[in-house]
């Protein structure tokens, strides 16, 4: 249930007040020589309140960002974080969420504004109670405050920070070794790192049974992708394990799971294939932390 903005009960008095407000705002626009400058503008503003959050045991930056509906990059920039390893338990983080002040243009409707910002019309009405009576009578220059929708965790743009996060993830994996091998008795045909002048983002594994080889979940998680949705990967399954950790299983000939399905470690995801940009039957296996490919070897139990 969404809360935070009061609604205005539909009654005759409120409707008359709304009409009066429109008249006053229209007159102000007409006699304000600067009002025309606002047309076709979208002004970004920030809410006055800033939430302070104390880092708890087990928290990750991506989890905190997702919880508060902001991007990882915004969280990092707001708190001037240069090294994720220095974010410890008890550290105070500032959480700031944005909203947009949209200026209505000629012929624009409330439905179009809601669609543009990917928010529900009801959310706009709760944030702008006057719209309960004026949603079909918007006027040029009117300001509609749009609460921005929560964003999924995003990558930090700073290359050095991305590298530090990947290194931290690899060190953490080295201690836990939390994954099992996705195929039985694998032969590694290509490792993680530079290959043919390009970055090879995972491990290539082969088994002599080829098409009959089952591909198993390396760790319990939720299926967030299942299909041929990424160029070059062929039939691909992506599992999300929480905390920004994901595993990729590519080039499969058959997929046996669906998006949203919860799987346990060892469950069959599908079978080895030769789909996508592949040179023969094999499994391309990736481990990503916050969408940054890291070496899978430290994660795999030996």
C-alpha cells in the first residue's frame, strides 16, 4: 500500500476551490512576463528531507540503494564513497530521493505525463491533490510534481571503483567458496581473462556427454532471465543470489526453468548446447558482482 500523500475527497466545495485555484494560477501566468520561459521545461528538484541510514551487518551498497529506490551510483556520489571496502557497520549514509517538477505543454494529458515518467496516474494525483478535479483540464505552464519511481541497482560509473568492488567480491568469494560446479566432471576449455585480444568474462566448460550434460545451479537463487535475450549468449539462464551476486549459464540447447522460479543448488537449469556465438558444445559460466564479471574460480568448491 502506497502512503505519503493525502487524497482530496470529492465534494462540491473542493471542486469550487479547485476551479478558483486554476483561475488564480492562470491569471498569474498571464500577467507574469517570465512565465512563458517555463514552457517545455522539466525542472529537477530534490526533496527537503534526507534520510540517514546506519550500515548494518550483512548490508551491501547495492542492497541499501535498492531498498531506498535510488541507484547505486547516486548513493556512492551522495556519500563521496571512493572505496567500498571502507564502508563498515555503523557508518552513516545519506539517502536522497529525487522528484521532478514537470511543466505542462500544449495538448498534454495526465496519462501522457504518467507514461513519460513510468508512474501511475494515481501517484500523480496523490502528490498533486488538485489533479483529482483537473486531470482532464491541464493548462499550459501548469507544474505537476512527479515522484520518481524506484530504480534498480545500477553500476557506479567510476572505473577505479568498479575494479575495487570486483576485487572485494573476489576476496569475499575466496573465503566462502560458496558455489558448486555447474556441470559434473568438467573440462575447462577456456579460463577467465584475456582471450584472443578480448576479455573473456567467464569459464568455458565441457563434458564428453555434450548435449546430454545437465546444467545445474551453482548456488540457490531466483531465475531472472531465461531465453535468448542477449546477443552472443544463445539460450541463457541468469540466477540472482542476492547482494548483487549473479551467475550466468550460456549456450544451452534447452532451458528447463522459467523467470521468477526459485531454485536450489544443484537443480537442473537445462542442458549443454551450442547456441549463440559458440565454437562447439560447452557451457559458458559467469559470476558477476553488481554486474561486474569476476573470476569464477575462487567461488567454486574444489
